[in-house]
C-alpha cells in the first residue's frame, strides 16, 4: 500500500503545483490586460489629438520610446549574453520582422491614435486573430470552416459599425469626421501589420525561442528606425518636455515593450492559447473603462454594438475547428 500512497501524494502535489502555476499565469494576464489598456491613454496623453496637440508628435514619441526600449534590451543582453544567439542566416528575416514591428506597426498605431478616439485602438487590435486567420488561409496553412467564416464576417461587420459612427453616410463623399475615419483606417492597417508579424514570426519562434525573437526583432527594428526617426523628430527640445511626456515614454518602453511581452510569454507557457485569448479580448472593455474614468469619454451606442460584434466574431474564429 505504501507505493500507492506515495504515488497519490506525488499526484496531489503535482496537481497543486499546476494549480499554483496557472493561478500565477492568470494574475500575469490580468496585469498584462491592465497595462495594455493603459497604453492607449499614455499614447493619447503624449501626442494629443486634432483639438489639442500633445507635447510630442507621433514620430517624436516613437523615437524616444524605441531609444529607451533599445537601451533596455541592450542591458538585458549585457546581463545575459549567452541567452541571445541568433544565426546569421536568419538575420535578414529578423530585420524584416523588426521593420514590421517598429516603423510600420507602431508608426501606423501612433499616427492613427492621434486622430481616432482613444478607445478605438484596443478594439481594432482585438481583430488581430481574425487577420491572422485570413493570412494563413490565403497562404494555404489553415482551412476555413463555416464557423470561422461566420466569425470573420461578424467581426468585420462590427468593425464597419464602429467606423460608421452610427450612420453609413459617414462613408459617402462629404461624410463627417474624415480625419477621424482616416485615423481608424491607420489603426486597422496597424493591426494587419501586427497580424503579419505574428504569422511570419511563428517559424522563427519555434526555431530560436520567443525571447530571442522578441529581443532581436525589437532591437533591429529600433536600430533601423532611429537613424530615420531622429531627423524626422527635429526640432525636439528634451529639456522643455513636461513630466507627463517622460512618464508616457517610460510607460511605453518599460511596460508596453518589455514587461507586457514577458507577461504574455509567462502566461502562454502555463495556459492554453484560448485561455490567454480570453484576457486579450477583454482589452477593449478595459480601455473603455479607463477612458471613461480618466478622460470622461462615454462610448457611443454604435461603438458598443460594433465592439460586441467584433469580440463575438473573434471568439468564433479562435475556437472554431477546421
């Protein structure tokens, strides 16, 4: 009977350890969701909007953010030099991913965020799984089930409702809020570029590991952007920037670029992808709550209806079987 007792105790201990690990992962995703929701507020605080420009332009914010991000990543490499070993044969692919992640994705995001309402970026980035499915289906790497197609159509319809501002006349010549609509299309393009990054990085993540791909692509993307971004950011008087601008830069570099990605990887190792996705899908709601609390912006009915349709469609696409 003793072996049976020992085996039972071991199984109980393993189950307990698994439960603690999954609980820690859920806490990590709660923090990741909260930090992501705050990202859009700090971007808006830094770049402002059409009514009142912020202390930084989108290009200046990009330059400062990725200069700080690069410094943090280089510090990580110095502390753990043996953790990053990238084959030279993969350098061109990683550099291309860096361009997608930094100048393209973040550039479109910052420019769109300055023009569009504060809560919209979180909603359009929630469409990323839908765009990933379309890219993989077009490339023949996944099949399109009826449920996935239904989810795709529902998510895109929801996005169209948000873009319409409650009236389809918005899309006609002379429609209202043309600059705001342009901002939304920039945000949609940013989400598409992130979907391409997600899809193209998967083989490299499987080969090199997530940490190496993250550190290398962000570092290369920052190195490619900074020689372009510094001249485009002129004139920039660092000494005259208010504390709020530096707080935004620090938040985006430390929390959004480094800590948030680490929390995501920590959770993904301990939870199923669908469980992690549940937390990601909460980001639009968290952002709306933050925007209402901090900026006093009440979501419109068309935004709420469109958001519900987008999240329902994304859920269909994520959970459907091929």
